C-alpha cells in the first residue's frame, strides 16, 4: 500500500503552546514550536529564542544543522570568531541571520527590552552544543 501524501494532516502549534523542553544555553530561553517529536517533521526544527535585557548567552553551535534567524523584537547582537578577532553583528527587528553548520557563536542583548528571534533549522531536532569558548582550545590571548 502506498502512503497517501495528498491527504496528510497539517499540524497546528499555538504560540502559547511552545515548549521549553529542548536543549538550553545559559543566558537565553529556547522554545520549541515545530520538531520531529511534536509535529512529525523530518527535515526542519523551528522555535523562538528569548534573551533578557543586558544579557549574553553562552557560546554554542548547532552541529550539522544550518540555522536561519529572524529578529522579531529587540536589538540582539550575534557574536562569532573570525580568525583571532571577535565579530559582532548588531541587528534590529526585521533582520535575518544565517548561521552555517558548526559555527560557534553567541547571542547578546545590550538593549533595555527582551530580544526575541524566530529560528528555523535544517534538522528535526533542536541541535545545540554548548561550548566553553568561541575559539577551540580557548580564547586567543586570554588563557581561557
């Protein structure tokens, strides 16, 4: 028997039903909306990240997943290492950020209001690998 792809049900996840039951990083709260476990997706994970005012997240990457970010509110900055220098991308609502697979980064919120971003990943799960530093082997010139 062949699966009927023309009559599969859509899945509705209400904004008030987003789940914090996903991997977390210090300084931010992730809320899962669409995943393999709650919506049956095979190739996409989607959710929100909230960063409080004057807060920075821990350094992390998202493994093999590509990540697309849409800034919904606030002015978060996305920080990553390029060679031995730190690069910061300041954003505003309506901006998009692309994070390549395995790219270490962190989110910072220098503003006075909570920063909220919408995230989509090329994985059915919210892959998060928390790190000690953006630089493998420690931050250049700091001994950390």
